[in-house]
């Protein structure tokens, strides 16, 4: 083997090792992202309302209390008016990749649910904290119990239901599309399609049925791929999102707009690459005509 080949091999090995080490660090590099969201027909009463989103906490054997505690602290420091939680609060036990060996020493799922709810109960938002379930919450068979733990901590759970922020802006929560039973018609009862409205859904695939509504959809689920190799376009995706064009960030379709958060926690393995965890803060604005 030539000196050039040996040097290239050593350089490639070093780059791979550096990338691997960084992928173990990135899950702890929590960032806060802030956006203005312009909406037509937005009531004046909610112009300037600030909404913080936390998604995919995945409290588990590989996403521990320190990550979720730091998330709560940073979220509270933003002083949002409203906080929304968009599903997957824990990970199901059989979701751990075998190479991590986490399934051998992981605690019972409800242990993590109780610990998660205890930390989340420290969130503060003067106009309410609202939540919808995710697929992992359903899959472990304890979704109702997890939702009750959130309720006990002061979180209002919306499953195919709606409420109104400041008495005027519809906030609509949907059940998870992959593992639950979302019912858009029931959730939107009494709400005109032309009225400004906000939807919470764990799964972004509800976006198309909402396209005719003047809505802002806030969701998660994809983790942005969690491990994203930019030059190759390779992302790790949930099975139901494998052929979807929606990965992370902003999308528009007809009258609707959507933001997909990459979330907070990690699933399957404790790694992220080019998808650092995030808190997202939205400031609602009246669209100029």
C-alpha cells in the first residue's frame, strides 16, 4: 500500500472517529429557535402571542433527566405565553437499538413517564400548557396513564379537541396519526376554515387534510432524521415518513403552514448529527394585507 493510500485511510478513520464522538455530544447541544408567524384573520387579542414548542422528549434510558431538565429551564427562560408539547414523551422499551445494550438495563416505561411528568410539571406559561400524544405514547399501551400524569402536573391534554387562546384563537389538538385515531372533523367543530387557527399534532402527515384551512400546524415526529449526512442527503426517518418530502422546518400548502421540530430527545440510540435538539418559540403576527 502506498504512503498516499495509508495517509488517506488514516485520515478517513480519524474523520469517522471525530464524527462519531461529535454525534454523542450533539444530543446535549440544545438550541432555541425563534420565528415570527404571520397569519391572516388573526385576532388582535393574540397579535404578539408567544408560543413555545417542546417535541419528542423521549425520556428514557438514553435521554435522561439532565436533558429534559435543561429543556424546561431554557423554555421557562423564554417566558412564553403558551407552551405546547407535541408527543412522544417517553420511548417504548423495544425501541432501543441492540448495539446500545440499553434494553438490558432500561427501567419500566412508566418509571420514565413518572420522571418525565415530574420534570415537565416545572414548566411555566401564564396562558396554559397544552399537549397531544405521540406514537410511542400509544405503543407502550399506557397512553391514558401518561396523559393523566401530564394533567396532574397542570398540562391540558387535547385529543381531537379544541380550546381558545385568550378566548378568541382556536387551538386544536389531534390524536397521533400513526398509532392513534385523529378526528379532524370532531376537533374542528364550530371553527370556520377561514378563521386563524393553530393545530397540534405529533405527526406531520395530517398536513394535507388541513390544506384548505387557514391554519398553522405545529408538529414533530421526524427528529429531522436525527442523524443527517448532508452531502449524501441521508437521514434516518420514521417508517411512515420514509417517502415524505417533509423532514424539518417550514412548509406551506394552499392555505396552511407547518413547522416540524426536530425535537429534544433521541430515540433508538443516543446520537444526533447535524440535527441538534431544539426548543422552538413562535410569535404570532397579523398578516399584512
